[in-house]
C-alpha cells in the first residue's frame, strides 16, 4: 500500500494545485519513482489511498499497467483518515499475509525485500539515522527488536511491513498509526532494521529543490 492521501501542508504553495506524490524529481513524480522500485522488488498488486487532489493521481497512474503493476484506489473523505485509518479502510484489499506500506513522498534505495516475520510479530519497521528535521528520532533498536527504552533513537522511515491483526479490530475512521505501534512495541511484537543507504523524506520545497539538484549531479541514485 502506498500512502498518498496527505494534504502536504509543508509543501505549500506547490501542493495547492498538485498533490505531493506528483511533485517531480528528474522528470518523474515521487509516486512513480516509488512504484518503479516496488515493481522491481516484485510487487505487482498495489493499493493507493487518495485524499487531497487525489483524482490527479488516479488520472496520472491509471490502472498501473504502464508501470507493470495493478492499482486499486482507496478514496478518503475530506481531511483524510491518517495512516492507521487509511490502512484500516483498505484492509480488505491487503490480503491475509503481511503487507508492505510505504509513504508516497520518499526517495529511497531500500531494496524493499520482504522480511520473514515470526508469527507473533505484528510489524517490521525500517529505521534510518536521524535527519536534521527529526534530531531526536522515534524508536530504539536492540538486536532487531524495536524498543521504547531510553537510549539512542532512530527515525521511522515510512517503510514497514504489517500483519492485518494490528488493524483488524480498529473502528473505521480517522486513526493515527503511532499509538498502535507504541502498544505493539511495548508488547515486544515489533521488529526492525536500520537502513544506511539513501533516504529522503521529501516534505518541504527546500528538500525537493535539494533532491532535484542532487539528482542532476547523480541521476543514477537511488536506482
């Protein structure tokens, strides 16, 4: 599932008329870059949630065949449903096996290889070193287990694999992901890994400009 329903407030005025996932780097939109990486990793069935100016995303991507995938769209009401609410709304399309969820506004070279989740594990998160805009990080990592304990923290990348059990009992509606994750982490049911490669949360016009400038110098990255 690709999360693409956000308003992109920090990206204004660019997002006043263009949804953030359709902002371009090196001639290709962020979401198309993400889909190409998913397709290269073997994913063929995608769900994309839609919110602000979502029709533009559906018009651009169509059924996904141009990119070698099949896309279903999960439209959300004005204001969207936040991350957990959006996943819960689309849960019936995500199957019984663990599924991958990625943010649409990432520029990243993680291989997206599905981890082997133990039966008791509800989620597996990809963490990264803390960027300047999140210096305190989000979660700890101890021998492959995500923790809430004091100590060094890393930033959640917006890439994670989940079991449907994490969301199945949620009432439909607007629900953030963080409380669900914290409860599961406290119960020792979340694993994780640290990705040391390219990762950019393209959340502001400045970061988009920097990424485009960097891409012009080295268009091969992240692949």
